[in-house]
C-alpha cells in the first residue's frame, strides 16, 4: 500500500511493507511516489522507473520515522 500524506508542507510517501510503515519523500524532483509501485520493499518511482538504486544514487531520499496514534500516521524527520 502506498499513500501520500502532507506533513509540514512536504509531500511524503507512506508505504506499508509487510505490516510495517515506512516514509520517504522525493526532494530532487518532487515525484508523486504514491503513483509508483511497491516491489517487495522497493518503491519504483513513477517518473524514472526506480533507476535511483542503479546506478548508485548521488544522495539518499529523506527518510522519516513513522509513528501511529490510533488511525493517524505521524511522520517524524530523522
Ligand atoms: S523523481 Fe525523485 S525518486 Fe523519482
């Protein structure tokens, strides 16, 4: 499951991978990662087909810790 959430005016992707929530964002081009695909634990960007992992990307995407409170998802910048 891929969902887009807005946190502090930033578009963040929340992915459910085997019941655990992960959150990342694309800051270099602002791709709508929720329109991509989840292939096991890899998010395939809808704009460039996941090429960020091969060849090696020049920088990592921002990663957020994901806290949940009842039905709310609360990303927290690491
Ligand atoms: S444009 Fe940023 S991950 Fe694809």
